[in-house]
C-alpha cells in the first residue's frame, strides 16, 4: 500500500480521488494538482575484487539492520544516476569508483510504502583508491565469494543480482570480449 496523503502539497486543500488513465489518483479539487506517486530511483555499485568476490555492506539501522546489501542509495532530485551511484558508493564504503556498464535494472516491491526502481552498475576502484570502510547506513563492509554471501540479504532484488553474478562467473557462461554481458541479455528482465 503506497503512502497515503491527505493534503495538497501545492495549496494545502484536502485531496480527493479521481480515476485517471484507469488508476485511482489523489487530486486536489481546488488547484487540480495530481499526486502521481511515482517510484523513487535507487542506485547500487557492484564491486568485485581480483579474486571475483563481491563487496557487500551490513545495514546499520532501520528495519533491515544487520542484513547485507550491495552498497546503494537514492538519486537526488537534480542528480544524474551515475553521479548518484558514485556518491552513494563513496559515502557508504569510502571508495571512489569509475562506473562501467549497467548490470541490472529492477523494480523493487519489497517495501509496500515505497516502490523503487533500482539500477546496478559495475564499478572499479579509481587509481589510488583506499580499501573499504563502512560509513553512512552501513556498519561493516566485506568482500564475499559469490557462493559464500550471507543468508541475510536485505533486498530481494540484490538476491537476483547476486544470482546473476554467480551465473555469469561460471566457466563458459560469462562475458567474452566480442559479447560483453551476453549471459544476461535477452532474458526478459
């Protein structure tokens, strides 16, 4: 169930409901403002070390405290998604990264009060980058083998991304120079 609002953010009048494009929307009867309630955009960076292990962070607060995730965060209103991914990764891990390709995009429905769309980028540390240190929403960061990630993964979509990484790491299933990302593409996600 999405968050419920009672008053118009533009003029302060009470909101009513109106069907628009077949969906029930909150609408202001005074100024005609329509509250579309679109999803927020989240970004994450997948960092693999030289041994092929993935960097995960343990969440330090909220309902998912103690659970692990691929370091992530939200895109600010006036921020490019790539800038947001680099910023969030630096804030949570202390590591400056260069972003590569988009590895995955998923709709996140795990929190009924807030639907998000997540974008996972591949990342590599910039030259001279320091080792990881937990900060912001994380109390611990650690590299894990793709077959040895913790059971307590915070977000269902991170489970999907980790499974895709495991599958791509299998001999004969991963990327090749002439077919980057071939193992992921064309699967309807």
